[in-house]
């Protein structure tokens, strides 16, 4: 079951409907999700359930995320986005 969950989250991350978010979340999911613990995966899943424009604004730090999404997982994604851009 954990592998199924990872595959589902990776797929959702790669096909959000927003190209910029697909690149960031897809890359993060493919390279980092397997290293997250169950509670971090729960936080990640809750994050990808939010609206795409909001997620992207939080990731690029244009907007402050609400408390429920202001987590270690979002900070990992922000770091990934910052360091993976050429």
C-alpha cells in the first residue's frame, strides 16, 4: 500500500494542470517523496489537495500559506524549487 500511495502522489504532482507547478511538485515528488515519513506524506497530500494557484504562490513565497500548510514539507518544496532552478 505505501508504494501505491507514493505512485499516486507522484502522478498527482506531475499532472496538476499548471505547468510551473507540475515542474516543481513533479520533480520534488520523484526525487524526495520516498524519503518522507508517513506524517510528512499526510502533510504533502493535504498540500496538493489545495488550489494550484495558491500552492504555487506559497512555493515561490509570493504569499504566506495558511497555518495548516505552513509545514516542514512546504519548506522542503520551497528549498527544492529554489535550488533546482538553473
